[in-house]
C-alpha cells in the first residue's frame, strides 16, 4: 500500500473475497519514514479498511538494486527504466519474500494488468483492460514463480472506475494525483540527481557529428539520451539530435532526425512468460517505451539470454538500457533490456 487510490481500492476489493489480509508499505528511501505523507495515507486507508499495516525498510536494497543500477546505466551511456528493476527486485522480489516468510499466500497490488492461466498450466501476463493505464510493459520480467503469487484486482477496471469505487467508499484519497514515474527523481532532472547522489561532477566530453566533425564540448554523458534535441546548447543551421553516446571517451554523436531510425536490436536479460524458449522465429508486436504503440516485428532467440528483433519498419531512437517488450494481442510474451 502506497497511500494512493490504486493500492487502496486493490485492498478493498481483495477484502471482499479474502478475509485475512494485511497491508504492507515499502520504505524505499532512508529519509522517508513514518512521517512521510504516503505512509500516513496508507495507515489511514488501512485503518478505515480494518486491516493491520506494517512498514518494511527496503531502503538499503532499493539503493543497491534500483538507484545504483540506474546511475551505473547512465554512466555507461544507457537510458534505464528503474520501474522494471523495482518491480523485479523489490515489489515482487523482496516484498514477496517477506510475505512468504510471514506465511502469506499471495501479494496484492494496484497495478493495471491481468494474470491468467494457459491451457498448459503456465501463468500468463496480460494487458490491463484500461489501455491508458496498462502497466504490463514494466511487468514483463515477472517469472512463473512470481505470477503464481500475485493478484491484480484492478486489471479489469479503468482508472475512472477505480476512483468511483474509492469515492463511493468515502476514501479521502479517491482523487489523489498520479504517482511519479520515477519516484526518486520527482523533478525529472536525472543528471542533477546523479550528481547529488555520487557527489561529483561528470567528466565532460565532446560533441561530434555523424561525419566525425568536432562540434564542441558536452556537459558529460549523463546529461543526454538517444533522440534528445533540447538542452544540447549547440548553434546549428538545422535541428540536431543525439544519435549515439560513447562512454569510453564521453563522446556524444549528433545528427539529423532521419539518422535516428533503425530496424534491428539485440536484447539481453530476457524473460519469457508463456514459454521457456523461442525455438523458432515468431511474429509479434514489440514496444520500446512505455507509451509507444507496439510495432510488428520478427523475434528470434539467439542464445540462452539474447533476443534479436527485426521490425517491419524502421523505429526511431532505439535506446540502449530501455526495455523491448513483446506482445501477442493482449498477452505479454516477454522481453529484455536493449543492448
């Protein structure tokens, strides 16, 4: 329970079929304790629901597995998705382990996604019914063991319906604002956060054109991501974008928008859900960022931990560190990290 409307309604719906529930709050930052607004809101919701609530301090492991991985990725010229790591290691990793230690059977969350069983008995991950809120993209790494222990009560509902249920039940957080995509960088200034966390300025490098021409000094590669146009500080006769980031010498390659397009990618750290392996190429649709519409592609498994994806049409700004998630209709086939 985060104190928001989604987890509150998820708990309320769960209590209609499971009497013995308790709330859990994950403390992910050392500076966010019992006085934090989210914790206070979660306690108020749990009290109204009549269930106990505990706060679990995962701040050390969150720093190691999510924040430091986020920083390391940027320092290697990649653009990570920390929500994927948090779901994999913290929400459905540490918190699920804690639940099982306590003798609990399942973990219930307010994610907008659905879980089903296939004809062969394997658990399937499906999109949430509300296309505007579907969170399956950041859940693709869930394993069969995890899916067997997870309940998503909001999977068939829209956000409007969830707020309506909260209003009808008299919850004060019914109209609470949406949570931040990256909770530990609320202002969206990733470079500033990284500098403050590691307490050092990034090493500056050079901008170069796709033709190798030196275009001037950059502020350090943590300030840039592939496809970026704003904030480059370059006076050019035409719009320019980041084409490539080279961490070995802190070089940022600049070029035209039409130079951002490519048709293929390789992904590692893969997870497949309805099958254990792709024995032959498949046709499916692939999403490269949270809000993108899936694009048709051919997917081949090229090793125990690698996928080769070739799109029918060139895709803009395929970015190292982001997730490539594979869909067959509403079903999530799996995905991996773009390398």
